[in-house]
């Protein structure tokens, strides 16, 4: 889940708000393609003041004491299940030994029933362990991510940072150039936004711009006579 850093695209300097505002005010007119291109070329660029920060999400989580506490609790619960498995395993080995030494069919049948019952209990224990440990992991991961996100948002707003991207990379220096870590980074996509200030996301602006251009350049189909 680790990401490489990327920069903001040059689209932020196109002055799309000015471009769209001029077209919405002139919506009763039908500009041609040349007018659209001229508007784009002459629209004043917005002043550059973007401040972007990044965080190594994996490192933040590993340095968070709450994660260390969770790991301890998780290992303790896992150990309890594992100890119960070992106890049932010992019982099963003893039953198999008794089965090998059984001298008559009734005794063997009784032991076989005990083994089947024990196998069902082991299967139930395994399903319960998977469910409880999985829920514990998922709930804690969701809660910690939310807390990291809230901390990032608070810091960004307090320090006039407009966008925070998170990535994931090795924490220990010895692991940084490990072949597996290098290979992962070569195959991983870009950073993911964790906080975006109002106005930084220009998705709707670009969509409106494209639709405006499409409406200005597309001639209505002619009706055959």
C-alpha cells in the first residue's frame, strides 16, 4: 500500500474559473471554436501559492503508540487461540494412539466418534479465530487511519497546507533498497490525497470546461432533404 510522490499538474495555472465564468455569462451566445481557443489563451493564470506535503503512512502508523498497543493485544489473542489449538492437538494425538491400540470394534468406533467430534471443535475454533482476529484487525486499521486522517487535516489547516499526499515506504534504512521494496515501488502508482483544501480539486471544473468546448465546437447534424 505504498506510494511514490507526484507533483501537482500544470492545469492549476490555466485560470479555468475565469474561463468558465466568462462563458456562463455569455450562455445566450454561441461562440465558435476560434473564440474558445482565444479565451483559453488569454485567460489570466491564477497566482501560484500551492503548498503540498507528504507523509509516509506506514511510518506514521508504526510510530503511533496505539498501533503498538494493538499489536500486543492482537498477539495475545492469537496466542490464546494457538494454545487452545495445541491442547486439542494433544488430545487428538492421544486419541489416535488409543485407536491404534484398540482391541475390539466397539472401542474403535467409540474412539473414532471422539476424534470426529474433536475435529468439528477444531474447525469451529479455527473459524472463530479467523472471525475474531479479522474483525479486531479491520476495526483497528479503520480507526487508526481515521485518526491519522484527522491529525493530517488539522495540521494542514493550521499550517496553510492545501494538499497532503500519503505514500508507503520502508521505515528501516536497511529495508529501503531491499529488492522487494524496490520492485514494489517500480510497480506502484502515485500518491493518494489524504487532505485537499477547498478549490484544489478541479475535477468538476475540467468536466465543465470540456463540455463547454464540446458544445462550442460541435455543429448540429444537418437534416437530409
